[in-house]
């Protein structure tokens, strides 16, 4: 009986020690994660971001919606094709935003043609690469919208059989090198295209709407 008691006591002590070690490891791991977690911007120097956008990748196209909203003011849109760094869709948003830009939207045939011509002239349309655009269906899982403006994707160049929606996980829009569009999982890393942001309130101001005074005020 005494021998069995000693064995039981020994096993209990070992169990306590094991639980103590597990607890210490758990606390240490969580403290390490807490103090080492930084935002990507804090972890990245300005010098790295400063070299992200090269002027020779910039092209201009007329922003159709802005032109209609402001018929006497042509607001040029500048695309920036980032074909030297890959990122997932969310990181691409961050890269563009850090440069004062936004992930691109292609809202007209004219914009599409200018962009395709640029890719062709710079030998970027003869490979199997894809470029993230700002289109997504994160809002409701059904409707494709341009994330940078909140507008529905009206003009489109979906490839045959796209968008793929069997599993519902391909919620981000990408442009293939041949100019046609596809959808893919947002965590995939691809090249991407940025554009200049719209002026403040350019999409919010009423178009050709007169503000009338209330005679009772």
C-alpha cells in the first residue's frame, strides 16, 4: 500500500509539473505575440514604400463618371501598373493607399483600351500574369462593386465562364494579361494596378440638381 501511495504521489507531482510547464509556455507565447505584433506599415520603412511606384508605369485615361458629373472640368485618371511586386488583394489596397492612390477600377471601354495599349507596348500582355483591380463582392457576396468608389461594376470584360462562383470564395476581381477579367481568392498574390483617387465628394455631389430656397425659412 505504501509503495502504491508513493507511485500515486509521484504521478500527481509530475502532472502538476507538466501543467505548470504548459502554462508557462502558453503565457510566454502569448506575450511574445502581443509585443511582436505590429502593423505592416510600422514594420516597413518609408524607403521601401517610396520606391514602390515608378513613373514610367503611369498612364492617363479619362474618368467617364467624373466627366459626366463635371461637364466643364475634365479630371484625368492616372493608372499605375505595378508589375514588379506581388501582393494579395488586401495588401495591394494598402500599397496603393500608401502612395495616395487606390486600387484601380475600369469603368469604361476607353479606359480599358488605354490600359490594354499600355500593357501591349510594354510587353506586359504576353504572359500568364494577372493584376488585381478593386472589384469585389465582399459587401453581400452577390453583387460585384468597385471597392474604391462603391459603385457597381457596370462595364466589364469577364472571360468566358467567369466570374467563377462555385465555391463562393473567389470574391476579388483580377485582370488577366490579355485584358479579360477573372475572379480569384483574395489571398492570392498577384501584380496590381493603382489609380489616382477621385477628388473629395466627386461622386457625392448632386448632378445637375438645383438647390431651391425654402421660402418659409
